[in-house]
C-alpha cells in the first residue's frame, strides 16, 4: 500500500485523480450494489463540512 501512495504522490493532482478514477471504476464494477453503496457512503462520510452546500456553487 505504501508503494501505491508513493506513486500517486509523485503525480500531479489532476493526473493522480484521473488514474484513481480509472482504477475505482474497474473495482466498483466488480462489487455488488450493497458493497458499492457502502463504499460510496463511507467516502461521503469522510468528507468534511456541509455536504449539501458543498455541492451548490452560488
């Protein structure tokens, strides 16, 4: 796991997110709906601040 972080942290943020998105898309297709939902809810739960207002750009 440390190797993964090391590789990602050497990339530009935009490139790292692009690569992570590709990997996540492949992994999520292999999960059942319940596992996928649990993962996404955990991801949302780890973000800070007001989740609704952060989605709205006024």
